[in-house]
């Protein structure tokens, strides 16, 4: 929660054309880590996204002015981007984890 609020504040301080640039980077970083550490079949990308939301991240918080700040739209953008670029995602994730999981399956 503290990191989420920190990066939200960083986005407020900057005037980028892409809203919530820091927030998106924060979520993407944690999502890529989740792909590497989860025991879920990472090729079931929708299930990974669902479990990521349930187990790993906070989607919203209340700021100092009692406004609810929600980042579901930003998460949806990230999920859509990764779905549209699955091949690149899986190629980038290639490494010891995927090699070991394929050995277990075969």
C-alpha cells in the first residue's frame, strides 16, 4: 500500500501525457514477478491475471482527502497489452523457471 501511494504521488507531481506512468510501471513490475513466482500455469494468462488481483495487489486506496483512488483501468490496460503480446511475454520469461516447468510436464 505504501509503495502504491508513493508512486501515485510521483504521478501527481509529474505532468506526463500518459496518465499514471509510475503506477503502470509499479503494477507491471509486480505482475512480471508474479509470473515468475506463481505455481499457476502461466500459459493460462487469464487465470494468472485473476489470481494476481486476488493475491498480490491492491487495486484502490483512499487518499488523505477521503477520495477513493482506483487503478482498475490501468491494470486492464496492462493485461490487454500482455494478452496482445503473449509470444513476446513468454519469450522474455524464458529461462530457468520455464525450462524446469516444461521438464516437469514432459
